[in-house]
C-alpha cells in the first residue's frame, strides 16, 4: 500500500501542502498530490499552489479558525523555504 510519505515523494510537496490543496479543491490526499504534481510541472504552477494555500488561510481566518490558519501558514512557510524563487515572484 502506498503511504502519505510515498505520495509526498511523488509530488514534491509535504503533507501539509497536499492537505491544503485537498482542502482548497475538496480532494482526497492522493488526488490532491496528483494535482500538485501536475501544477508543479506547469508554468506558474508553483504560484498556483501558493495562491491555494493563501486562499485557505484567508478562509480559516474569516471563520475564526486561528489554529488551522497557523497550520496553513506553516505549510506556506515550508513552500517558500523549499522554493526560494517564490520570494522574487
């Protein structure tokens, strides 16, 4: 059976980022990872992943779910750490 670690390795994102994509698009982990892998191979795909996470943060804050917003912020932070080119976009 494929694990979440395997799924993360296939798409290049960590579990929190996959979870954020799944939340944004209402997809299970495997489908969210497949979407992430697809986006990361597209021009401006990394920015689309970033924008999904930012949207999720805004929604969580609007719903007064500060703990969840903090988790999503960490996912965003890790995305920037792994992809420093995002800082210049």
